[in-house]
C-alpha cells in the first residue's frame, strides 16, 4: 500500500503542473484584462492609465515571460497578489475555502448517506412499484436545474414555512459564539447543501441500484444465500462492498463537478465560498486570483482522487497488489 | 446623529435571492434597481415594504445605443434616424423595464430642470417612414429582403440588456437590417467597444450627473476619441460646433448663457443622433417601512445616512 501511495503521489505532480499551465494559457486567450476593468469601471479612465497599470502588474510583458514568472512563483507556492483587491491571493482563498469545503463535504455526505441506501433498497425491490417510484424520482431530481431547485427550496422553506434562512452563511447583526454559532451556520447550510447534494443523491441512487443488481447475480451471493444468509445480510454485508466500487470512483470524479456546481449554489444562496470568488475573479479578469483558485482546486480534486484510490485499495485489495 | 449603530452590506449576487431576503426581512434595503423589475412590481404589493424612485435625480441615468460612425451605412444620419424610428421606446419601457423609465429624447434627462431643453422633438416610432429613409439613403432591399448587416453588442449588466438586444434585432429585421448579436462579459465588452472600436452598435447608459460638463461632455466631444478610454466617445463623433459649445460652457459663468449653450448642443445631438437615445432610466429602491429618512437628496443612496433610523 505504501508503494502504491508513493507512485500515485508522484504521478500527481506533473498532472497539477500541466493543469496550471493549461489554465494560464486559456485565461490569457480571453480578451480584456484587469487594467480594462479597473480603468473602465472607474468612469474616467484613459488609455495611458490602463497602460501604466499593465506595466505595474507585468501584464505588458511577453506571454512566455509571464508564464515562466508564474511557474516560478508556483513552485515556491507563491500565489501572488490579487490585482483587483490588492491582497495576497493565498489570504483571499484561505478566507473562503472553508465555506466551500463545508458546503462540498455536506453535499457529498447527504448524497452518500441518502443515495447509497436508497440505491440498495431500490435494487432489493427490483421491478416493484417501489423500485419504479425511486427510479423515476431520481430521474426527475437529476433533470431538475440546480438554480431552480435552490430557489424553490428557498420559497418553500424560507418564505412559506419560515423555518430556514434564505441565504448567507450567518445571521446578520447578531454576535454568536460557540455552539450557537455552529447551529446558526448549520441552519444556513441546510438549503445550499440540499440543493447541491440532491443531484448527487439521484446519481448515486441509480448507480448503486445498477451496481447492486449486477453484484447480486454473482456466484458468491448465491453461495451466501445457500449458506443461510438473509436477503438483507447478503445485500449489505456481502454485495454492498463490491457494489460500492463504481460509486467511490464517481465520488472522486464529481468532486470537480461539485466545485463548479458550488458557483451556482453560492450565487443563489449568497454563500461566501470560493465559487463566488472565482466568478468575480473571472468577470474582473483578476488573473492572479483566478489562477490561484484554479491551482488550489486542482490540488483538491487530485488529492480527492488519490483518496478514492486508497479507499478503492481497501475495498478491493487486489488492485493494490496488481 | 448618526442614529444607526451599524450598517451591514450583504453581498447577494442573485436578484431573486435579494428579493426573497427583503421579503423575509433578512435585509432592509435593496437600492438602485438591485431587484429585477418583475420582483419590484410584486414586492410593491406587500404592506411591509416601500418602493420609490426618488432620491436619484442627480444621477440621471440615460440609456442609448452607441453607433460606430467611422464607416459603413451608420455614418449616414438617415440610416441612424431610420434605426431610431424602428424602436418603440414606450414598448421597451413597458415590456422590458416594467414601466420604470421615460422615452429618451436627448443627452440630458428631462428631470434636469436646470439644463433640459424642453423644445426638443420626441423621437418618432414609424417603421414605414424608416424604410423610406433607408431607400432614400441608397440602401435598397436585395432579393432576399436584406439591406445590410450589422453587429450588435450590449452592455453586460444583466438580463434587461439581453432582452433589449433581442428587441432591437427583431425591430431592425423589419427594416431589412440583419443583426448579429454578440454576447461578451464586461472586460471583453470594454476592450471591444472602447479600445478596439470593433462594433457597429452597442447599448450602454451614462449618468448625466447634475452638470452636463461632467456627465455628457466626455461622450460627445472629439478630444475624447481615445482608445482605451472607457465610457467616452466610442462612436468617433466629431462636430466642431458641439466641441466649441462644450468648451465655452465649461468656462461660462452666466447661467442663462450656459443653459442656452447646452440647449443648442441638445438640439444638434437630437438631430444628428450620434447615439440613438432610448430611455431615461429610473433607479428604484425598495426598503423595509421600518427604515426612515433614506430619501434625503438627489444621490440618497450614496449619502452618509446620518439621519436614517429604523423603528422597532
């Protein structure tokens, strides 16, 4: 296992560098830059002011020179300073990453805790009304736009029932600490986490159902039944572990999607995470901030997939031995 | 004073989310068109909320279509007049802006009592006459019914501008002008329009402010034709008389003479249409009725709010 981990770890370094290089090149292809935004939105800018800004931020240098400066800083883990906000990128990310990670982890937890058992349950009720209802429900949730779902949840729980806040991460104008602060954040977290998580509940329900249906037909399950195991024991103790393998793989892949999906959810709910920060940075052409966020995001995604490989190794030790 | 102990600025990027937060009482104020107009209409029915367009008179936002005058059909004033006649300003206001606005007529908004020229003629809506004008300008329709093609950009400030672009495209199609609409984010739009000058027509708006020398001179004088200078004379408009009048008005101390200079400027621009005036916008604020004293002057939402207070 140690050797397996080391090999996977070494493989991530060129992957992250390649992603960082691609991000740099793609972002520089977009027309306009931060100087255009700063001068343009000041209401009385001039071409000379824009050029002066470009000189001071090194945006007037040839692209290949900017690229090598960027890579050099990256290797020293120096993410630079935000052109628009004038603050270290690392500081801006640190302020927001916690909120995004809370949202992502909550969404994944909801998705796994609800989706996986529902998938197993649907497989055990294969070709019954229950199975059909669950499958159709999963399809409807899967097809529902997250933006609309979020707004509908707000309308129902915030306005109609009045039991949950409509947005933000904390209550305004109220100083809370300790457990009361945790509860306040938790109340604000419910709707955005549900909005982001329900889509993956649908995905994992259908995936787990399909995977279970495959595994339950294997010989060793027949053997388990022949040895006196109940249907539930055969499903949860013997089949589920193997049926989980595709679901674990998909969780790793979908962390990247969750980061992207969080942009939409954070916008609807005013959740102060990285998603909103990256959208603002993109619209303002704040290249340093944008590249910094993309770099950190790529590390999160790669690290998650590494974790998925480790979990895979525990679920199926044969993969590690290979 | 100040009466308030604290003011919290909450950033909610989504308009619908802002409306819900205001309705729920989680926030007290959404100023200056922070809410979609459809939400303003809905929230105006609630007994707990106040809707007002007062308190922004000194800003005077003026929406228009900037036209690249440098070459092609748009250099001809008859073509610009035809385009202007194809646009029903009342419809734009009623359908896209839910009635919050007045038809645009010139560079200075009608609320500016000090400088607005009351003798200006409203810009007509007449498709038939517009078609006739284009024929006279030498742009006859081809066998496919097309006179010429234009590229349209729009100010990337929200959905209203997208709808306006769709409406303009639809209306110009009735004149045989085929419009290709290009959608850009703010940085790209600023560069395309004000640095590259790579556009035919684009919507934008400008604040008049109280004095035309501050508000509109930069759009209509030739020494503001500068690449990279955003929200200035992107059209490449040059009129020596207009330049002369603006320069004189900057130094003129007699208010009567000054008003006369700006009146002449408005008459010229209303006739030459270097931009096609569309709408005098209104800034609408919605707030919790418990909040008092917000509307204090012509720039209330930028004021110091020292006399604002909130009842229990």
